[in-house]
C-alpha cells in the first residue's frame, strides 16, 4: 500500500539583533551599517567623476589628433594628385 510520506523541516529560530551568541558577544547585524553604504557611494561618485574627466580629456586629445592627421592626410592627397 502506498502512503504519502510527510517531510518535516526543522528551521532554527532566529535570534533578534543584539542578542548574545554562545560566546557572550553581541551578534553582528546581517547587513552593513548605513555608514558603510554612505562611504561606498561617495567613493563610487568620486570614481565616476574621475572617469568622466578622463573621458573628456581623451575626447579632446582625439579631436586634436584627428584635426592634425586630417590636415596631414589632406596634404598627402594633394601631393599625390599634383604629381
């Protein structure tokens, strides 16, 4: 005869934050403090600003190089057609 099996799952009770663990120390919260996120996002913001400045500098340098090589390329084309 087939009888359905019953599975019982035992879930340990969670201790509220600030309870003491077995060593007598206060348990740490599961998530970092708000200050951690504030510092993290300040760092990310400064990195983004630095990246944007670097990108602007690179774009300016590329425009200068394109202008310089554009005139060189134009001069080369003129010299080829004149021959």
